[in-house]
């Protein structure tokens, strides 16, 4: 079991096995003495289908596309285009998995979309998902609000998308015991852009300290606005 890529590595030859095993045992959060071995999949895109198990049924958010780098979340956007057939399959997979896990709450179900139209399950997180932070600007109810309602036993109805949007991670570049975000005013130079600073007590290189959120006419427009804002701020 890993988080944000910790304990994960790529094995390209038998010579890599020992080092990969040692890293998995040291970096993983659980499962000492075991590893999960996965194969490479040639996929067109990767999505998160936020799935909510509530007292009155199972509900799905619009698909979220996302980019990861070395196991770390970089950016996400919503909605991500899928064919109707792909969406139906994705929802069927998410339903089977979340029904098997049980309970009430929001699950981040990640899936690969292949070039031939197939949909393959990747992983599931039984909680609000980093890629789902984009819902703080795209939906009437964010993933956090949906999770709270579900675990409190309150019914859900329609999960409404209010705008296309994007989220870009703000990552620290250095170690700091008093992290701060500078040039905040630059974020608000363009309409429909906001941010969340996580308030983590210290930072290190590549640690996610916040996110830029942007609404747009479409996901590409929103991504451009979020990336532009992120390039203007400084994390210390």
C-alpha cells in the first residue's frame, strides 16, 4: 500500500528486483513482506470517477481527467470527455468495487481509458481524492461536501456541475519550517481563479502546499488559467 507513489518503482530487468523490493518495504505504508505487481498498460488517458455511496443509493460525479508525475498529482480537470459507452462501463466497474467495499462515503475510483475504447480499473481510494479537489470550483457540492453528507446518513440527489474547471497543484521547491505563499494578488488578476493553501507546518521539495482552482469556458481554457496563475506565485 502506498500513497502518492511512495514505495512504487519500475522494474525493467531482473537486476532491478532487489532494490525495488527494498524500496517497497521501506516506502509503503502497510503490507510488510508483500508487494503488488502491476503491468504497464498502453492507455489514452486516466480518469477519476468520484463515486458516492449514500443512504439512498450510489451517485457519480462527472469524470475527472488528471496528470501525475512520478506518482504525484500535478493537475486535473473536469469534465473529461468519455463516450457514453465508456462512461456506462466505468460506472459499472465503480459500482461493483464500492459495493464490495461497503459503507457510506465518497470513493475516488481511478480508471484507464484505452485507445480501443476499453476501460480498465486502476485503483480506489476510500476518501476524497487529490484529483477531486477540482470539484471545489466545478460542482455545487464539492467532493468534501458530498463525503460529509454521505457519512452523516443524509440523502443525495443530483450532483450538479456548475462549470468546466481545472486544478493545478502548488508544490514547494525547498525545505522550509515556515512555509508561505507570495504574490497571492497575482492569482486574482484573471476572472474565475481562486486558490486553497493547505497550511502545512513545514515544506520540502515537491510537497503539495496548495492548489490553484479555475473555472473556464471549457477544460482547456480553465487549465490555461490555472497554470498561468500557478506560474506567478512563489512558495517559500
